[in-house]
């Protein structure tokens, strides 16, 4: 968490929700003589909480160092493993973990992420002697390409070892091994998910495998099969495809299954399915959620947490009790109110794009805004990899609005707001729809008097740079209409 005027977050521990916070680690003090600014990335405690592995990275680098802390003394051990992806996956023995390592710490090295290896580290041993537990070169029969990044980890719910071959491709490629002894010279891997299965997420319990799939289901469905028979062509449909909503999340507890659906790209609802074949029940949330994320303690526990937020509603975390269907506020940080934002409202509109397709746009503005074209507007978009911009609470956005500005989030094609079909409609050959949707949004804002060309700002990060760059060049070099470029 970040306190007072900290530039970066510090690491704390709390035993239980009501427990006292205990300071663990300040990344700003780590290797201070180097003159670099470190931040904490992934955090991974082992099963009994006696050890904690976490990643730190310097100056925004994707190269991380894995550190290990003894939680009985709250002191760092001698481990400092780098350059890594930063993720540590604890093994069944509770004293070792697997991790992926980059080939080089040099960001200009074009091969540093190619054909990478996974290692096994036993806490307290010399990491320079860690054995390689997976390298695609040793398993040519698995046909893992050099650009696919392997992640090997123990899955406690199924008591199996899983291997993910990760890329920007959303369709998963997953292998499973019955044997959890990674010290063997050769592991017997079985591929359980192929990319053509169009499965994006996999979940397990003691007897079943569950998959969030978009095969013949652009808004997704959840399939289930047994751990002993992972032939998905014969899998049972646990949660069917819904043409009116996108299935965005799934979780398993001892009380059954929970899942989330997003409607019109902007409202998320939560459902409880007690058992296969039963009727799912919609939960009555404390407030209308723009986005909702599910969290559990595992398949053998009843606890469920729902974290919700919206464009004008601060993030709030609640614990759900299935016995009386109640929600209890359990935000880990202090509750903060923003009376200065009380006049700000959010509205969802549909904007006609160049080909007649209606594009969802989220507008955030002061309720007393005048439509005279004088309002400075900040347009934001992404539109890649099927990633959705779900409603979130941003004090930066809302401060802009409180000072007289307007925020316009255009949910352009290429994102996942309206399912996989929306992603594919702004992908490869159809990619021009991404920036044409954005341009159409700007034209709508000007036509409606919300803003004007000389008061319009556009921005996007990472793959959103494609959106911004092409929107600019279309406007600069096309005539008479950039929408037809």
C-alpha cells in the first residue's frame, strides 16, 4: 500500500481482515546505492504462510528480481534471483518454487524472451545451481515455439502440475502432468488444451476441469469435464452462452460456482450456481456495478469476495455470505469519500461508426455541463487483444472533469467489451475499424456540442498507441472524410 507521500507502495502484512498491519518491505530502500527506484510486483506466499516470495523491478523494467522472506522473522533471506519474470509458483512441498528466467537483462537483446527456461528453487540453496525443470528444446514433441513463454506450476486444487505456453494469443495452450516431482529427468506431459479449442481460462477442483471457452460462443461459456478425461469435445456445458451478455469471470467455492456477466459493455452482474444443472441465481449487489471481480480462498472454502467499481463509484470490496445472502464491506484500505466529485455523472451512449455499427462510448462529465462546444474533452481508448475497458474509478479522470473537462472512453472494436466477435472486428484485416470507431466518437462529440476539434485531446497506452497514431494520421492526410480512410 501507499501511505502519506510515498512515491511507491510498501509491502505490509495483515493476519485476517481485522488483524494489525505489519510492515515488511520498503522497495525505495532496496539497493539504494544503485540510484534506481524499485517497485514491488507479484506477491506469492507459500501455503502455510511461513515463506513469502515477491518480485521487485527497477525503473519500470520488465526484468524482475525474486526475493524471499522468512515470515517468522520477517527478514529477507539470501535469495535474489534475476533476471526473472517475477512470478514464483510454490510447489507441493511448501519449500520450493518454480520460476521463469529471461535470457538476458539487456532490454535491447532481441532474444532475451525467446525460448526461455523454467527453474526449480529450494529456499535456502544457491540459486545459481537451480535445475532447469522445463525447456522447450528438451521437449520437441510438445511443439512449443521460441516466442511462447512457458510457466510451470503446481495446481493444489487438482494436485497436478500444469504447463502454460503463454503469448499475447488469448486462446490457451496448456499441458498437464500427473507427477509433481519436477526433479525427474523427463516429465510426462499431456496436452489438455489446444489453441483451436478457443479456451481462455482453466479452473480445477479435486475431480473436474472447468474451461471458459469461446468456441461457438463469442460471449463465452463454461465447460466441465473430469480430470481423468480431458476430452473437451465431450465436455458438459456448465454455464451456457448468453447472446445478450459477456461471461467475464468464474470462481469455485465449497458452496458451488459463481460467475459474472457484463451487459452492454458497462454493467456487471454476479450469479451463483449451486450445482450443475441447477438454475443460477443473480446476487443482489450493494450497488450497480460497472465492473465486478471475484476472489476466493479456494474450492474447499465458502468465502467469496466481490470487488466492485464504476466510473463515479469508488472501488469497494465486499465479503458475500451465502447463508443469508448478505454483503459485508471489507475494503483493505481506508474508506475515502470524494465530496468534490458529487456533481459528476456517467452516461453510456451508442455512436454510429463508418459502417453503421453502433459503438459503446462512456461519457463522464459534470451534470451542469453546457453543450456549446466549449468543453475540453479527453478521449481514451485501447482496442486490442480482446481486452475490455471496464468501468473503473479514477481520481485523475474525475479531477479533470471537476475542473471543467469531459472524459470520453470509446469502446472501439478490437477490445472485448462485446465479446470475441467485437475483438475479431478490430483484428488484423479488420483493424482499421479500431481507429475509425475512435474517429466516429470524436465526430459525435463535436456534433452534439459536447466539445469541438480545437478542444479535443486523444490518448492511449501500449497497443492503444496504434489507435491514437492512426487516428491522427487519418485526420491529417485524408479528405474529405477520415471515416472512410
